């Protein structure tokens, strides 16, 4: 028989405060009944401890659950989504601002014709100048007036 | 450089703001304890898994109601307790498990001792078994158990001490038969 004033279950379960604990320990050193009771309680708790914790069979899944998915408007508040929106807007603005003017084929053709005409005119002038010089040399060399 | 593990209260604060990753980390810290508590209480792995899932879902939804993040553990087990007993109430009463006795004169194998413990636990009432689970296996203090079970500390001690007396009678008998 153990002494009623000592709570050996609380002692074995670590629920006694420092002074109570020391008092109980001092008592058990002199009381065979209480030592026996404490030994039985400890044996019971140690035997219970043979039951090992089991691993959880599968991870508790929350990320995939609907309730944890962000609401549609929360998607727009995500930093990554906001950054993507800014980049996309910048690309679009750049595209509109730097777009080349509309091409007018008639204008191009007129410019080409004008350039060709100028070149042809320059060539004809050059040929005429050469012809005049040649005729001038011929006239001087032969004394024949060639026209 | 000193690495400090993120405290539960920090994870709770982030989870309250909708950070699911923080809550997932919180789940990974507590799921094994909750699952084992439920497993011993409802005695069925699938039920324990389903109830665990339900517990963590309800805990997430109720996080804004958690007054003191320091007491997250007791609060979480309170939810687990409610869910487990909700399941137990829905179940039909089962027949009492027969007690398996050790064979006289030989050393019990660890698996046999485990079975003896499981059987002894199943012979307890649900209230008594839960008190043992919370104290011996989960290490909660009497005050925390009272919070989880919504009852006075005196009731907690009464259930636990009765359970230990019953277990002592069964398990010490097993040892004496060796």
C-alpha cells in the first residue's frame, strides 16, 4: 500500500513541481509501499511507450484543394502576375510607338523614276560634252569643219 | 551564422494572410502527431486519415478565430478531439475486443507487446483512452488537456488515473506472466 498523500502518477508523468517532487523522492526513499507503487506506474508507462508512432500513409493535401486556391481577383494581386502584366504592356507600347509609317508604292516609284531620269540626264550631258571636245580636236587636226 | 527554425506563430501569422505554403509547413509539423492520436482513438487507419484531413481543413478555416498562436497545439487537438468524437458517435457500437494474454514462461516479442498494449488501450472507454493518448503519447500538460477536452483538470486527472490503473492491472499482469 502506498501513502495517499503522494500522487505517484503525477510524479511519473512529470506533473509535480520542484518542491513537491523533491518531497516525494525523499519519501519514496523510506517507504517500500510507495516505491512499489511508483515502480508499477513507471512500468505501465514504459510498456505503453512500446507503441511506436506510425507514419502518415499519405501527405495531407491542401494545395490542390479548391478551398485553398486563390480567388480570381487575388490572381491579379500576385507580384509575378503584376510583373508579367507590366512587361507585356511595355512590349505593346513599344510596338505601337515604333511602328514604321505606311508604305506608298506610287511615291517610291516616282522617286525611282526621278532618280533614273537625273542619272540619264547627267549621262547625256557628259556624252554631249565629250562629243563636242572630240569634234573640236578633229576640226583642228584636219582643218575640215565637221558638223 | 545562426539558423533559427521558423516558429509556429510566424507560420500562423502568414497563413492567416492566405499564405498556403506557410500553412502546409505547419501541417507537415503536426500531421504525424494528429494522425497517431486519431489512429489510436478511432482504431482505423483510413478513418484516421480522413479525419486528419478534415481537422487540418477546419483548422485553416478557423485560424482567424485562434486567440493565442502560442497555444496552437492544444487548439488543433481540440479540433481533432471534436472531429474524432463526431465520428465515434456516428459509428455503431462495436463488440469488446478480447484481451490477448502473453504466453507464460517466454519472452514477449516487441510486436506481441505492441499488440498487448493496443488491446489494453481498446478496452478503455473512449474518454479514458483519449486521456492516455494526450498525456502519455502527446505529452500535453493537465491544463492543456483540460482545454482540449473542455473539462476541469480534476476530470482530466480522474479519467487518466482510472485508465492508468486499468492499464497497470493488464500490462503488469502481462509482465508477471513472463
